[in-house]
C-alpha cells in the first residue's frame, strides 16, 4: 500500500472490502492534505499493544472514484524509522518493523461499524497492511481509515452560546442520546471538547467525531459529561479559586 510520502492530490488509494465491517472494495481519490504529523514513539519492545512506534499520521479530504459526489475524510497511519535512523539501510530499518500495530482510532471505528453505531460518521473504507521493501520501515504497519463527511458544521463555543436556551437544551438532549449510543460500543472520542460535535442545523441533529485519541470507556451518563464537553459553563471561581461543584448552578 502507498505510504504517506507518496500521497499527493490526485493519488488513488484502493481499499479492500470487508464482510465483517460491511464494507465494499473502494478506491478513494485525494483532494487535499489537511495535515501531516511526525509521531515519536517508543523505541524498545513492549507488551502494551497500544504503545505507538515512531511514525507519521496524515489527514486528507478525498472522494470516491466511482461516485465523485461522495466526499469523505481519510486518515493514514504509517510506521516511520526512529529518530536518527532515517538514512540507515532498508534492511536495518526493517528491524524496527511492527507489522501488527493498530491505532485505537482504528479499533474504535471498526467497533462502531460492526455494531451499526448511528451517532458517529460511518466508516467507508479500511485497510491494514505492511510497507514494501522501499517503505520507510520495510514490513512496518500502515493503516487507512476513511469515514463519512457528514453534513453540518463543527460546533464551537461561540456558535453554541449564540443559541437561545431552548436550542441549547435541544443540542444537549441530542448529544446525550449520541453519547450513550457511542459509549455503548465501549469507546469514546478522547478528550472532552465541544469541537468533537458536528451540528446539522437543517435536521437539528448531531454526530460525535474526532476519534484520533480514542479511549476505551464504560462510562454511564452523568451531567458532568456536559461540563467535560463544554456544553455547560461554570460560574466564576470562589475566592479560593475553587470551581462550583453544583452543576445546577452552572450556566445552561
């Protein structure tokens, strides 16, 4: 499969089908790179399957080759050589290969897809493979994730607090339903932030997105989650700098 260094606007990425994930084989055409990050991971072998090796991650806008109006996001995770070993011979870099590493985001999105979760953007494509002999780390992992570009806009504090109270309450009810649906599959988005919510004003509904830092969870609903996602605001701190713990006194 194509590693990040070879992905440009117009690049075509072919992904296999999966009966388990209810996915057909598909080909995605890159429209725009949104970002690329270098990740410095662990250098020594570890028994923790979530300990990330060094590598890169990148996010793109793309579209389905056969259905050009079907727009989506793609994230690619690719193992890279440890710092200082980038120019060593391929057979030396290959000694760092971890072919079986899988990001938590991939685990979460696969779980949502298998269970038919409706509160997160649908998984449209998935590929897990290893790099060829000319890759940054021959034999190292490379993962592709493609998910639906849902209608609506990222919810920001400025947008949310511009709504009147009845509309804010509607967003909170919709968010609770979505959160309970999502968490029933055992995963959360990682880090509380209102910008992980996509609000569609046309149908007055929302999705939870941004699973790059996914984490396993068995959380039961509590209003503290509204605070965690900045959907309620605390009153000013007291003279000792403490935040009010009575959520009923927060701004709703």
